[in-house]
C-alpha cells in the first residue's frame, strides 16, 4: 500500500510550533509521507519561542525534505498531485480569515488552495487568541465548507484569554485519519 502524502503547513502561532513539529514527527513514525510547508513568517522570523533556523532544521530533519516556503514553490502542489491530505498546524486566525475569504497571498494559503482544487481534505489545527472574537465568524463559515475539517479544540486559558482556542495537537493523527475518510473528528469543541 502506498504511503499517504500529507502536506503539513506551519503558520506563525510561534508558541505552538514545538507541539506541531512533535506531531509531524509522529506522522512520519506512523509511515505517512510528510511534505513540509511553512509560512514566510515562520520560515524567516526569530521569536522568543525560538530561532527560525532551528525550526527549519528540525522540520527538514523530521521530514527528510526541503521546506516549501514561497507562493511559487506551493503552487505546483495541486497540479503535480503532491498531497492526498493537508493539515495547517498551527493555523492562526489570520490564516483562517484568509482561507475563508479565498485570499491567496502566502505560501500556506497557496498550498491550501492548490491542494483543495483536487477536492481533497484540508485539516485545520487552530491556534489563535481571537477565535471566539474577531475570527469567530470565519470559524463558523469554515465549519460549513466541504473538504474542510478541524482538529478538536478548546479554550486554553478562559480567564486570561477568553477568546482564545487552541487545537489539541495530540489529536492530529486521528483528525487526519477521520478527514481522509470524510468524517469530522468529534467533539469539535473540547472542555
């Protein structure tokens, strides 16, 4: 049986990148063929959570592939049938809003657009401080779009960040398997 080709796109929720990369590693261990994709921000930005070069090295070591990190590099994903399923983890509120509005101005949004043109599943692992605020309408709209699936999520700090939702990254493999079988892993909202 051929390996399932998973596009794994990382966006700039920098505090969750290590969790995402750990699940990327887990997918490789589960015998998925993982194609790494990074937003330009993640690819180029050093933050208090780590250096861009360190994240790039980790990802390329895990996947044994070069990272797709520009719009031009991401565009062939669809036409060349490079992915069977794609996950954006972490997916920021900014990226969620762009996906909902069909805005294709980053490597990640181009990768998602190119992938979705083949009517293939896209899994979203949300990590944003405004999911229950300014991004709530985008989340609601995305829940109703064919071929879009979510990793179950919860409020990470309801008292200090009442609008924040973060996916349970440990559920990424289960969410991918469910989405590949055209099912939403439930419950979507965890306690």
